[in-house]
C-alpha cells in the first residue's frame, strides 16, 4: 500500500496588506486596552469578539489545512526587530516580550479554533515563547539547541493535545529550520500499518511536564497510527516512547515509520512574521541543531496550540485516558457554550 508521494516545499498563504493592517490594528487595540498579553477572562473575551470581526480575507487564509503536506506558512505579518527587544533568556524571563505578537497569534488561533493552555507548562499561558535556554541545550524540549529536536506530535502523551500547532517567527537570523513530515506522504505496507495501529506502548510526558512525569497512574498504551475517515493519522514521539518494551515486530514497524517520516521530511526556515500552521494529527515536527549565543539575538518563536471544535480524527478510546493528571484550559469554551 502506498500512502504518499515525494515531499514538496511548504505551501504558503500570503496575507494582503489590508489584512495585515487589520490584524495588527486589532492586536494593538487589545494591548492598549489591557496593557499586557497575560491572558485573563476579560482579555480572552475581547480576543474572541475581535477575531469574530476580522474580515473574509483573513478567514480564507486561515481555512483548514487542505493538502497532504499537512501544513502551511501564513506569510505577511510584520515584526520590527528593534522594537521587540532582545530574545529572552528563557520562557521564564520573557514576560510580556513581544506582547503585540502574542495577541496577534491568539487572534489567528481563535479564527482557526479554540486556543488551549496547559496548567503544567509555561505557567498556563496561551502563547509560549520558544527560545534556547542555558542548561537545557540537550533536552528534547523547545528550550534545547545543540541536539536535533526529534520529530514528534505536539503533546503526544495527552488525549487533549492540540489539533493545530502554530509557530510565529519573531527572530531567526541564522535561518534555523523547523523540520516537518506528513504521514500522508509516507509509503508503508499494510502489515506495517496494522502493527502500528495496535495500542502496544505508552507515550510518556516530555521534560516540559515535570509534574506529569511523577503521575502515579498506569501509562495507557496507545496506537502510533490509526485510520480516520479521511486517511492515515498518527500520534508519535519516539523520544518518550519505551520501544525497548515492544516486540521485535513492533520495533521493526516503528523503525520503518521513522525512516519514512525522515524520507519525506521538509525543512521550513521561518522568517520574522511567518506563521507555520501544522496539523498535529498528520505532521510531526522538530528542529535542526544550532549553537545558541545567549546574546539576545538567538532564534525566537511564539507557539499557540489550537483545538478545532467538533473535529473527529482520533480513536474513541482516547476519552478514557487520564492524561497524566494534566489539564488543558480552553480559551473560549465557556463563551462558545453560552452562545
């Protein structure tokens, strides 16, 4: 069975100048009103109202991923390198750095779905700062730098993980690439797919979730692949999957999937203002190694995670998972239910 073709460059959707002006103006009005990008119920309500008023051109470019690549780059936003200040030394010290762009990303995320935050990550913020941090160079987290960040599903350990991952580039002087590979482009035989659709192994919480790593519950076994109504999808994080506990047949199938994802992988070097949108059920993402300078000029991304209400692309068995005690907070769930 062939499930893919040769890799192609990331599709680009260009926002016109009027749409960019509209989005930046809405973000600036919210920032002026609240003086911060730290989310509160009032700020989130204003974001939802402002996102609902954005024009059709923005909505058209924010339509769902519609190719087997499983991703696109939204291009056209403006980032003033001098105005945003130095790249923060870590997410802990970032505070309101680039606050205007936090809100712009939240607006876009709200057009696409419902942004989520994690109680156990980056103090429950809805927009995360992804920067290299001293002492974390070799971890498998966004704070690393000197190692390859292995291709993975975002928050693969959790049943409430995002449907969409959004990465906005603030600074990338060294053209450091984000890697991405779509399961819709791999070539796997039926036997390999069948092996990987068995719930054989758990996916454990990554190092960004210290509290979850101490959870006492039995780790649930989950499939790496499954067939949704529109095609093959995946849940994949080899760095946190105990493959040594699997059968030889399962390890061989998993290795074959890894090889195929590497074969179809693309490197996306984001420029300031680019927003990479990744379908988290189709695409694994990572990052190439680099040498951090810690001088205020290092790569700086902002990250938002989005659930798409009503989307049905995952096995029903996920509803019984404990999520290692981690809870996701939906930005607009209460307002949506009240509407």
